[in-house]
């Protein structure tokens, strides 16, 4: 069901989101209403999900698990972590350059600079076993 909510965020179309998640439209609609994650707004849906995203990131030479301020910060971090994964496989530093001087902000308002040091990124990635749980939502 979380996949349906994620797809609804992305597409704005409940039918398409439910289909992508492999559930019926009615079941997805009931899930959204019962959990107060979305409500009808005219002919569409308005997302009311107030949970904060929780993600792993690389900052200040270490791997950190952060509760982020909002989905925009999660998007920046997700793009960064994707670039790091590609960089450690290809060693193409151009993938990391856009993140030099970039920070993400946690739920408490603290800024965390994204790690861009080549050696540290390789060290952190080598310790990484898998990306099993890089993105979670936490109730606030």
C-alpha cells in the first residue's frame, strides 16, 4: 500500500497508482482514507501524509540515518545516494560534482553537508552491505 501512496504522490492518479501497486482502486482508496494519508479534493486527491522521511546518507565522513525535514530534502538525498552508488561502480567523479557544497536539512533544522571526498565515499560504500532500508517514513 505504501507503493500506491508513493505512486499517487508521483502521478496524482489513484487508479494508476493502485494498478502500479497491484491492488484494487477501492482498496487503495480505503487505505488512504483510513490512514488519513490523502483526501478527495474535487476530482483529484490531496496528499495529507504528515510523516517525515527517514533516510541514510553520507555526511562528514560517516553514514548517518536522518529524519529529514520534508520530501524535497529526501529527493535531494535520494538523488545524491544514487549518484554515489553509480560513482563507486564507475569511478566517474562527474556524478558527484553537482553535490559539492550541498547539504540536506533534518527534521530539527540541522544542516548535514553531503560527503563528496572520493576516498571516503569508496570507504563508506565498501562497508555498505546493501541498501535494504534507505528510505522510511516516521510518524511525527
